């Protein structure tokens, strides 16, 4: 409808592009853009904001008579190194940040704390969303399930790019923002500067006449942590957060990964109802039966109520982080739902793979015909789905005009022998991120000569991939300066001439390339065929010495000519955007 084009015309257009589609089929973004371009319609992508919008209201009419107050879910957001994880440590009075590679929280953690508020015990559930730019999708997912966002801004650094992203996510989710101005104990810290910069983003502090709560804190020293928690409870009180604990659970998959010993593991946030051991659930197209669940302190639980986060075992495969889950009365009902979703997912995935394969082949064939395109095949395995998404998103940002990165397989889990077989058959490099190798995989890799790289910091991973891409480029020839000489006399010998020179800088080499400058003009460019000193043929003449030079193709020397000597060398090329 938005295209103002009949669906039959769109289907016909796709057919001529090599894609067989139906009216109800979901298309990938490259195909959408190709169709929109043909019909001269702009395409607007709202991925980040759409991902950030709060999940569909999980309270139904039948729940209204059974509602009770539930704990707020708080997402901690902000720029990398502004102290989000340290702030959570201070809240939990525990140390978990010290062991994190590269200072980056690699995937979402969910923690619950209990505090005294107005003479009663109150709970808060915290989600720690990673701050590195590559983890935009995970930050958006964190906001999708939250009731209030804590925006952590360092008092000595101010508003940064990820700060602005976090603000846009929170606004898209329509959740209140509480600002924690961290690192107030550091030299150069200025809470007022942070407030001023935030006011430029329409976040005005209460003490400046606005409605945004801003609390100066020091996560390292534990200053004002209690005040921050009090403010979070006060801000969320007006939201009247409620849920029905007496129904079957519904919620969101916060994170998921494949554990070598336990199998598929998922962190679940229950948003309505109560989740119990033995419950049968559907998480997107994945079936699960809760075999066991633990809280953030690794304590086993038999049940968990609204706003509680648990790590659960018992899934048929690794569910996708960000998918909603729902418990069903019996396995038959859950299987029916999962079967329908799996069929839809397979159809969509097949259509997208066909379209993307067609698009990339079309693009590649044109460049390959010109001898320009090279390919780097990768297989990506990571600890959790969020890491996979982050790395794939970062790979998309790499320049790919001349070198195409093809990710043949990307999934959470360990590197297996099957992965090695695929890499050997396709000439791919296996990239592991915070994961291990299955039994037999290393032996298979050694036997087949497959390159398996393991990383725990995303910066290094991307740097190495870019270097590998550059290694596929044809080296370029560049000039390397050797020296300069001045012609002080010209001697005629038969039909040729020899220039008597003085070397001012560097060296002259026999058979090097030279450029002869006369005033502002270049009168000759070519090889230096003859180089003599005191009537002897020499290989080179250094600065401060006289010599005689000659070329087979140039004899029109004049006193005062300037000789620029250089050689051509090959140089590794850099990727260009």
C-alpha cells in the first residue's frame, strides 16, 4: 500500500530479479531496497528504535483480578568505560568486573537486589547492557524489557556517542530515565558539565527546573548508591507496576548460549506469571521444558515470579535472545505453537537466503569480471547469540568494495568437527569468540590445516579480520625516493651525452628510475642506464660525491638540470571505504 503499487507488479518485478515470492512473504532488506528503488520509493529503517520499543503488554483481561505489585526492571546503560558494571558491583557489593576481557561486558547479565524502602523490603531487577558500539542490538534488547533506564555518565568525560544512543533507546521504549553521574571522586570531574551537556539533549535535571532525576555517585567508593536506589523506587512507584503471579509465565529471553555440559541455556526474564521447574514453554520457534533453573547467585530455584531473572536449562536448541517466551498447559499445545513458528521461520529464512545469495552473486559477478573482487570466507562461533549479532554487525561496517567477507555459518556454541569440515571444504577461517573447541575439533583442524582463531576481545577480532582482508588485495606499486643530484657539466661522447653531477641528498643507484627537472618542467622520466665515478662503473654514489650519469633514451642534458632518483616498490594496500 505504501508503495502505491499492485502486489502483482511487485511479485513480477521480483520474478525478473530471480526471486519467487508470495504476497505474504517477508523479504530481506537488500531485496526491499531493490524493489523500492525500481518504483522510486525511499526506504526508511527504524531497526534500533523498533528493537527498543517495549514488549507487547503481557497482562491480559483475565489477570486484572489477580494483580500484585512487582519489582521494577532497571536497565543500566551508557558509554563504554563510564562504569556501568562497577556501579552494579557497588549495588550488589560484589566484584564481577575485574575478569572482563578488554573492560567490556560481553553479554547481558541480570541481577536482583533487595533494599529497605519505607520500612519494607523491596526488590529491584537490574539488566546490565554492554556499552561498546558493536553491541547496539543488545542494548536495544535490554531496553525492550525495562521499566526504567539508568543512564551512567562519567563526570570526567561527559556525554559520548553511546550515551546518545542509550537516550534514543530509552525514549523509543518510552521509559523514564534516571541519570547516575559516576566517577565524581575523580580529578576533573564536573557534575554540572554533565548536566549542561544532557540539557542539550532535552534531559533537564530536577534542580535546574526539569523532571529528570540526576544522582552524583562514585561506584568505586560506594558514594550515594543508596540514594540512587531510593530514587529508582520513587520514580517507578508512579508507574504502578503490576503482574499476576497466579498464571502461567510469560516473558523475554535475555540471553542464550550453548553450554558444553548443560546443553542450551537461556537467561529468562519473567514479566507475568510464575515459572516453575517442569513447565513446558515455547521461546520463539524453540521448544523447552524447564529441567532446572538458578538465580544470579547460582542458587537452584523451584519457581520464580514476575520481574525475576533466571538461567534455565531444558531447551531443544539455543533460543534467540530477544524472543518472547510463554508457558503452555501441556507439551502438545507448546509443540503446535513451535511447529507453526518453525515453519514460518524456515520459509522466511529460505526466502532471505535465496534473495541474499542472488543479490551477492549479482554484485560479485560484476566485480569478479573486472578482476577486482576477492573473498574471505569465515565461520563464526561465539559464546552467546548477542556476541554473534554484535560481531556480524561490526563485520557489516568493514569496507567491502574489493574484498567480500562471506560468513558461511554463524551460531552460538563451541567449534565442532562439522565446522572444521565445512571450513576445509570452503577454504574458510574459523573465528571463535569466548568459546572452546569440541573434542576432536582441534585434531581435525590440525589434520586439514584449517586456521582456527580464538578471541575474547572484539576489537582484536575485527582488527585481524581487516588485516586478513587487506592481505587478499593485490599489492600496489609506489615510489620510494632515493636522492637528488644537480647537473654541473655536460660531456658529449659520440651521439650520446654524459651529465656530470653532484649528489645533493640521498644516493643515485645504477638502473634506478629518474625524473629530470628543468625549471618547473619534467623533461625526461626513465631508467638511469649508466653511473660512473672516476671513469669506473659503480652501483651507487652517495651524498657529497660527483659522478657521471647517462641514459640510452635521453641526451639533451643542460647544466642546472635537477635529477630526482627513485625506485618502484610494492606496498600492502589498505581497505578503502
